[in-house]
C-alpha cells in the first residue's frame, strides 16, 4: 500500500511552503506527494518547483484554473486502487505525526473513508504540534450510511484537509462531471459521494489537523444568503442525481425510510449530534406523527373531503 498526499492550491504563496513542509516532514513519510496547482498567478510555481528539485517524491502538476474539484479530478491518473489518499488544502498543515497515527488506525479499522476534527489557528498562532487529540469520544466506524444520506442529505464528514480515503473509493467517486459546481467546497463531493456509494466512514475524533483561519477562507465564518443556499442546494441535487445514477440507486424517500432508521441506530447516542442525526426517541416520535397524518388523511377522505 502506498500513502499519497494530494495538495490543492490556488494563489496561496503565503501559506504554501508551510503546507508542503508539513507533508514532507512526517514521522512516517508519504510515499508520494502531488501538488496540484490550479493556475496560480502569484509565485506559487517557483515555490513548488523548488521543493520538487530537492524532494524526489514530490511531484508538481500545473493546470488551468478550474477550481478545487478540478484538482481532485486531475489527480485520478496518479492514484492506484490500493493507495491511502490524504487530502490537504494549501493553507492548512498536517502535524508531523499525522500520517503515522492515521496508518495505525487504518490498519486496525480498515474503513474506506476517514475524517477527523480540525484544530483552528490564525496567522499569529501556532498550528497543533501533534495530531493526537484529547476527547472523551472514541473512534467509530459507520459501516453504511447510504440510506440516511439519500433520505436526509446528511453531510457526515469534515473539511478537505481532515479527509483521507482509499484509492479504490477515490477512483470510484472521481472524476465527477460538474466541476464548475464545486470550484470551492469540493469536499462535499467526497463526503456525500462516499455515503451514497455505501462506503464505510470512520470518524476519528482522536485525530486532528491544523486548519488555518484567514481572510480568504472560502466558507469558514461566512453566513450564506438565502439565494446562495438555494444555489448550493441545486448543486447538491445534481451531485446526488449523478451518483445515484452511477451506482444504480433510488432516491424515493418512502422506500428508504426504514433502512435509514436502521442505519441511524448503528450510531452511538454520543455521536448523533455530531452526525446531525435524530435520537431514538425522535425517530419514534417522527413515526408517531407520520402515522397520525396518515390517519387524518384517511378520515378526511372517508368524509368526502380532498
């Protein structure tokens, strides 16, 4: 198994060196690091080429600007099915023991998709020194969430730099056709796509990466307008339609309700809020309210009312 890091970057010369250094100086080195430059117009190219000249396992790909998803799509020729792929935005950093700790968890758990928690830091602050994170929560492998995703559109994941996945799943999900929909926030494609495909998702609350907060963050701290939210919902619908067609899956909500409830019950109570899932009591109440609505409609029809 190879370990592969994919760094996507666009005009991040201010942060790019620290990002590449964090990937290159892992206590368990990556076998390959691919830096996908998305048509930067600053001095990013010179920084990337300097690293490539001194590190044989770092490779550059300079492409026309197309957004974050286009970088993911352009990475597919470099990925093998038996790889473990770690994603990294060029303004974020991996603690030096991130890959070492992730590999131990991968060997013990063997999931398709991993996501951990970000540790936020600003330009005048230090990123986390270690990837180990103290929390009362335990790692959890949710083996299937496709019915929940298709029923409730649950986003079960973390930002790009907190995501890693097997090469086989990466190649199953990508390339994705709607590049212009996901110039930013392309982690949605992997988070939703992995669930729809029936992949096992492992939540690693005991692991963290450094997520840099700065003025150019695409979504951090932003409140979307109502129009922006509606446009995003349209993009999500296209995404679901594409993946459900790819994997020959239905989106008929009534057919998915019961298996979705069974999937939810696989998740421990202490993680339901993190996964945006209802409690067992909420599920029972929803079923009770649904039954009451059906009975009410039947009574109205018996009385001759529409």
